[in-house]
């Protein structure tokens, strides 16, 4: 390709790729950090409300170092529109879940590789490459004699190893080589979430392409014929066959059990103890992650296949074709009309709009009659005569009668120049019990003196008629209370 063709191709890639869009975003460090923290683990999927809550908590800390004026919900909506996040309906509950898009996984993988670069020129990688090429050459060779020669050579090599081990000669990998091979395994394991997301995205694209081909084929068409004959077009595609082969391997009990046993044996080796906890955890959960990713993608594959079959058998595509034809007819008529009529010109036509308001399904709420139940009807009370003495008694039970206490203090002070609370009680007993004592003490604090170096004894009768007594700091009234 020429430089111009490459430049145009790369420009289209830069414009359309969400991975490059994330890497050149204004807040790329913040976006990468938040998405890695909450959705970076293999197969991570989180309810929208939980993600909003976690991101809001992180934003409170990040705002000390970055300018982040929006809320978590607003940022997540922007990231979903930019292609960083994928929102799906929750399968087991009301609401939605959010996960990384395939492009976001790729972008985060690039950021991780730049942050923690690893050498790709290793002996183990070269050995794996040579073995893969050798095996490919043998498996694709149609010549029987050459294949037999290769198999016999492999058998001789294995027999020689068996003989050496039988004689007690065991060649154990050095720790450096073991770390190299284990690092290659971890690199491939780290790429699995992106691979699964890419396969899922490819199936979504294939489903869209097949539906488009059904709409655009006016005749019977190969796609319709295959669907009516029961052919699963998505599973029989190249991508579907490749994934089905992978899925059958990982779901094979014998193979998965053998892989589990091998991983358990590796984790028991001494050199593994030098790995980080995250690396050991990735090895321990490798088979589970493979099965979970395979199960999710297989569920998407089955859902798309059933949806495509239902789309054809229910004749929904006929309705969509009619709508497409109507739109094409309207557009064809609009092109010549646009030369003589402006879009804002009056057309002397009255269009009746739907009276049904458009709103979100999430706004609907179940009608609960108990919310509008006001209870039993209150009976009408008969009018009666107010007893002022009863009302006064109720008031005295709930309030301190300060007017009575002020009169008592002024009567005592009319005869002496100063009087303590005990002197007032001696002349006028506490009619409200402890409430009268508290009232006199508060009046003395406001209109008299408190003498902390002296104490006095006060007494009163409680509601139960029992006499009580207490020692308090001396509170003295020095003048009349106005």
C-alpha cells in the first residue's frame, strides 16, 4: 500500500477506534485508573448503581489533584457514548450492568504494558514459537512418509527421556527459565478478557450484518433459505466454528481437570512463591476464568442464533422491509422537493401527533392501594364544658409554675433582706415537688447569687407522697423579682 493509502486507513482508525479515543482523552489517566480499578479484572461486570457509588467515592479523592466537575453518572454516560463502556440489562434483576468494551480492554492493556514493560525476547518464547511452527509443519504435511518420519523422531525423543528419567537423570528447569515460561503464561492469561470481549463484539457485529442482509435481500436470499432450513448462520461462521472448537476443549472434563492439576502442581513449586499475590491468584483462577468467559460468550452466541431465527420465522423482517421501503420512498420524493421547497415552509397539512407521552419504563411504579388508605373515619366528638381546674392541673403536671414561685420568693423577701431556696421552701412548701425545687434554683441563678462555698438542705414531698431531701449549693435571693 502507498503512504497515502496507509495514512487514510490510519486516519479512519483514529477516528473510529474507541481504544485510541481513550488513550488521547483529556482525563485519560483518571479514566484508565477508574476503569482498571473497578472493571479491570477478567469478566468484571457491575450493576450501574454500584459503579456510580464507587466512582463517586473515588472522585472525591481525585478532585484534590484533577479538575473533575461532573458526577460519576455523567462521566459513565460520557464513557459509554465514547465506546469505553457497554451497558446491558441485568439478567437476574431489574436494572442494568456495565462492563468494559473490547476497545477499552485493548486500551487498558496498552497502558498496562507501557506502565510495566516486559521483555518479549525470551528463550521460552522462542522455544514455544519453534514448537508451534514445527507442529504446524507436521500437521499440514500431506506426505505420509515425512509425517511418519517426524512421528518416529518424536517417539525416539520421548523414549530417550523415559530412559534417562528411569536411570535417575532428571533435568529440572532453572529458576530463571521457569520464571520466563510462567511470565509467558501470565501474559496470555492477562489477554484473555480482551479476547473474550473481542469475540463477543464480533458476534454482535455478525448478528447485525446478517439482519442487514435479510432486509436488503428482496428475494428469498441465501440467508433466509439457510435460516428456514435450520442452519445456524452465526455458529457456522468462521468465528463461530473457531469459538466452538475452543469451547469444546475447555468444557471437556478430562482436559479441564488435567489443566487444573497441572496448575496446582506449578503453584506448589518454590519459584512461584516469588510471584505477586495477583499473579498467583490469576494462575489459580485460570481455568475458572476460561470456563466463565466461554460460558458467557456461548450464551451470547445462542441468544443471537435464537433471535435471528425468531426474527425470520415471526415475519418481523417483512415489517422492517416495509418500513425501509417507505423511508426510501419518502427520501426519494424529498430530494427533488428540496430544490423548490424549504424544510421550514408551511405545507398546509395537519399532522396528528400521538397523545401517548413518551417516557422511560423505569418511571413506572406498581399501584399500591394502601398508599392512599387514610384509615378509619374519625367519630364526631360530642361538645362538652371545659373544666378550668382540670386544665390547670394538666398544665401544672407538664410545666413549672414560675408565677407561683416568684410570688413565694417576693413574700419571703418582704420580711427579710435576703433568703435562700431553703428559706423560701420553709415558708412556702414545694407544691409541685421536685419541679418546684428546680424552678427555685433556676430563679436564684438568674436573679440572685450562687455561693459555692456553702451548702444547704432542701426537702419536698414527691408525687407518691414520700418526703425527700437533698443537699445543694446555696442559692440566695438578694432582691425582689420584678
